[in-house]
């Protein structure tokens, strides 16, 4: 069912725009998501904990002054492999009207919710025969391999929807960035690394790919190079600096490593 990849870049069919709504239908914001396929065939929508909950992932406090919380999320599904511009919107009810019984899941071992990653199960093939592509489907099967460690300065792409009106329709925007910290150094002891990129709030939940030139066959005298669209993890937003009561968002953001996603999905019942 793959579309013509001579026309559409494979990364362009992986990100989806999310519209977050309250139970009364009010739009609370927009974000980005993508999908992960579990080993048993189940499919999960992946985004940030703060997108699905409306709360900061660590402090659990509301990110909104009016304390409204997400009740539903709308996301698009493919209708036909021949018409990749056409999508059908589906809605997930995230919790009940009191904000209880959330359907999204974080890491079940991480009781403090110390990573900004959450997933919610969606139909692999819906009743209306719509479907989605996952970042670990066959065309990106290298997700099964150990995650490469890229040096600071290595080029990345954050692929998501940075504007609410989506000027490019259902196809995402590619924001260029670079690795801004040692990937193995962790971020405040958590499995995340920093990225230098100029993004906006709608990019929360975007997949991040390594797109720089990576040398392969290093044993040969004249080694070839190739573009490597390797999936690294999920973007969750810029770091906020606070000083003298004021705050500002830096041009440095956080990427949670992809193994967190795989662990959360595989540990879901």
C-alpha cells in the first residue's frame, strides 16, 4: 500500500497533525504525532505526554492558565495509496469529562512520568478501511537495529506541523536542526538529548530523523556516503530559561530517544 516514493518522500507520510479539543469541542491547540507498530501488529499514536494530558510531564501542573484539559484529539488516516492527499479524520476520546480514566499510556515502570512521551492505541485498519503508516514499518526497518550515536553538530530534521492553519495541508514541514549534546550524556539523567533548532509549539510530538551524511563501508579506501533518514526519537519542545521572574524559550529543544517509545508500546497490554 506504499505510495509512489518517487513523488512523496517517505518521511512526509509519517507525521500527522493533531488537533486537541476539550470535551465541549473547544480547540485547545495543535501538535504533531506519528505511529509505532507493535510486534503483535497493534498500532499506536505517539506524541508527548503534555499533548495528551495538558500537564507538564514532570511537575504534572496544567500548562494552561484556564486549567482546561484535553478531552479529544483528531488525527488523519489514509484513504487510498493512490491518493495520498486525501485523508479521513478520526477522533480519540482521551479521558472522561472529569479528566479521569485516560486512554493514553506512559512508561509503566516510570511512576514519576519523567519522560514527555505517551502513546494511545488506534486501529491498524479502521472500520472505514482507513490506515496509517508507522515509523517502524518496512521502509524504515532500521528501527529494529541499535540506535546509532551521532556526534554534536550532526544534521537532523524535525518533521511536523508548526502552524495551525497547515499551509502544506497534510504534509509536514521539515525543520533543520543539529545534535546539540552528547547523545549518551542524557538530559538531567533521562534518556533524551538536546537539539539546536528553531521550532514552534505545533512541532511538539514530531519525529526526529538523522539526515546528515554518514560514512559507510569504512574499511574501503574511498568510502561512499549516503543520506540516512534514521529515526532517532520524538521532539517535545524548547527549553525555557527563567531569570528574575521572566522566562524565555531557547533555541535548544529536547528529543526523547526512540527506545522509550518501543518500551512503552511493548509494555502496553
